[in-house]
């Protein structure tokens, strides 16, 4: 069976983490960029990660962070992988050694899907390109780009996903995974538990429908 996986990003508390896991999330994202409204202190993230199921992946989100600092937080917080959401080059990705990497790329009008090949990473996350922003904008890009990008890497679809459109995203793009942040929030940095549960219910429904139609 083909199941599109789900990462709930911007988790900031044990309550949010437990609700996401209970609803069926495969991964949780912890944002370590200090300028984000979803920032969480690495020690606080470690406390949450230690209390969630070991079968759920803990992903650290970084923006243009020093590689040594990334490695330190990965080790101390108990992260399974990192998501590099800034302007990190392929060389920076390669320099992180054995750490599993998701490289986020912001899709602009001139985006060349073949450029994905330059990054030695486990997956590529495609997000909407908004000038001055490093994600979490709630804006959607042209999903045909994500369909084309699947030729080059495992694709995690992000950008403007919510309860109303996630089923369409799974049906039309069928990515390796989806990433949601603002679409399940009551305000930036605060998850809406009801929205989160309804979002995950839509994912389950869409996955089931996809599998029946294959």
C-alpha cells in the first residue's frame, strides 16, 4: 500500500506532539531558527522528544545554521534527521556527514527541477517562494512542479496545505510525504488541536481512496 506520510512542523509543546502522534503523524518538526514564531529551545525539544513514541521521527528545522551547531543539537536533542530550510548549498549538505537531511527548496517561477540532483540528501521539501520568508507562509505553489520533481528525488510537499486541499494534494501529486505547519494553527506558533485532527483524518481518507484507485 502507498501511504503518503505526514510531518507536522513547528511543534512547540508536549501537548501538540502527543496530539499529532495520536492523530497519526509520522514525523514532528522542531524549529530551531530563533527568528521564527515557531522557535523552540533545543532543551525543550529534547524533553518533548524523549516523551514521544520512538516510532515517530523527530526532525530539526534549521535556517543557515553553523554545521557544528546543527550536529550538536542533533546529538543532544535526539533528532532523527534535519531539515535545512535556508540557503544551504549542496556542499553544506555534504559536510554534515551521516546526518540524514531534508533540503527545503523554495519554488520560484524559474525553478529548474533538475537542480535537485545537486543535493546529496535523503529528500527534497518543496515550499512556496515568498520574498523575505523561509517558510510557514501558508501560500501554495504550482503543484505541477512537484509532480515533475518526483523524477529526481523523494518529494515532501509543503506550502499552503490545509484541511480543504490536502486530499487534492495527495490525489494529484502523490508525494513521498506532506508537511503542514500554518494549516493546522490557530495563530503562528500555536497548533489548533481540532484542525490538526481534522487534517489527519483527511489524509487517512485520501490515502485510502488513492489505494483503492490504484
